C-alpha cells in the first residue's frame, strides 16, 4: 500500500526528478508528466511542448485516467519551467511563446488535471518566481509567464475556480534553485544563497502529509538565509537554512 498518490508535472527536470525520488523513497505512488521518461516514476506520460496545449491536455488526461483507474491524487505539483533573458527589442514574441510552452501551458494542464483527478482537500502547487512580483525588464518574457502562473494560482484558490472542495492552490516563488544547469550558467554565483532542491521536495512531502500547509492562495517566496542571518522577511516567505 502506498502512502498516497502524487503527480509531478515536469518530473524529469532537476526539481521534478528530486521530487519523484523523494516521494518514492517515502512510499508514495508517483506519476510523472514530462518531455522525457523518469524511470523512478510509477507512471510516465510523455508530452511534446511544441504540440498544441489542447493536444497535450488530451494526452495527459487520457493517460492519467487509465493509470489512476478510479483513484485520485492527494497532491499535484507543477514544477515545469524554464528561463530566458531579453527585453522588448529582440525576439520578445518568440521568447514569450517559449516561456508559455515551458511554464504556462504545464500550469494550465495541471489545473485541468486537478479539476478532475484531485481529491477533496488536496493540493495543487504551481511554480512562479519571486522576480515576477516586480518588473522584469531584462527578462521580460520570463516575468510575463511567471506572473501569469502566479495569477493562476491565486485565482484557483477561489471557491468558484472549479477545483475540488477544500482544495489548496498555492505557488512557490523561488529566487534561484540550486540546479546543475544554474551552476553551469552562473559559476561565479554564491551557491549558499540558492534554495536546495531537497528542501523543496521535503516541503512538498510535508504538505502532502498534512503538515505546515500554507494558506490557500499563498504565493510563497523561497529564500535562503545563512545560519546567522538577521534578515526580517515579510509574511508569505519561507526560508531554508544551509548550515
């Protein structure tokens, strides 16, 4: 018997893979939706981000219906995403299309899945970005897409959103996740200020086990604090500590 059922949308990315591993090691049944197979997951649904969102949605819904066989998810975590820089002078529309494919479409499909296959009082978590709380002129397409995701999470927390009764809709807002790709492209950065993937995976597991759940509609900023930091952070901020 599994502890529960969880969907990781983006389950082959850096954060998604860590989440799949963490839930599996704690006895959960895990489904992954991604552009590549994750061999650790119990079920894999492979999508092509270049296909239309409706085609992707249909494939995901049909695959999950067959895999769940009448069961439902306790939690759905959409951690799919990407990044691209640039302002309005060059390739703005092209960049927005890419960011929509990588961040917004997976969030939309995750919401659709939640409306049909999430348990009452279950969790839907999307992935925004702290940067999108403010203007992002140097990474305009990225900021637009993440702001859309964050708006979606807030809207889905409304009782008329179509999610199951008592469902929790939130978005995590990382500053910088400690991923191999981020380290590759920012080799001179202070990695100690980045949020470890393990921290996020454990946070998701706690929420799924009914522990330390945020308020419905929360946009939860993830920020690293050093052990001796005296920084005071506003409500809606979750800190992880690297010792």
